[in-house]
């Protein structure tokens, strides 16, 4: 369960799934797709995509006023970036939570785990 770091992105496998953290925030959702995609393409040597239903939790942590960002665009960019590395297709996401909250640092946290049904 060691973190794999590359630039602003780090990820690790846990007992329940996968955690990804992106340092810093920008108001451009499209910025995150190539950033996370390149991390998985070049650095990730963990688990490979699997079939089945998944839950994805995306939490944007900000300091002060929240950035003017459409959370729909953020979620779509991040799902596009991890598709093919964590799961095969967006249709496998059976549960999606996207939220923002005031915290101690500016970052995005993503947790992905398989749903046991």
C-alpha cells in the first residue's frame, strides 16, 4: 500500500480499492484528464482494469472560497482519465459521489472500489 508519486498525482492500492490524490486546484476540468491519464499510462504498475460494478468518490478540497468549477465536468474528466486503467467502461460506475468541501489543502481525492452485490 505504498504511494506511487509522479508530479502532482499519487496513487495507491488499498484493501478495498484504489486511492488517487491530485495536488492543487484549477478551474479547468479538462486540465485533470491528461494529468491523471499520463500518470496511469507512464507510472502505474498496479492492478489492471476489471469488470463489474464500481463506486467512485471524488472529493475536491479547497481553502477559502470554492473555485468556480462545474463538478460535472470535473467528474467526467476524471472518469475518462481512469477508464481503461481501473475499469473498462464508464457504464461500470454504479455509484458516483462528487463533492467539494473546505479543508486544509487544495487537492482532489478519488476513491474507487468494486461494489459487492
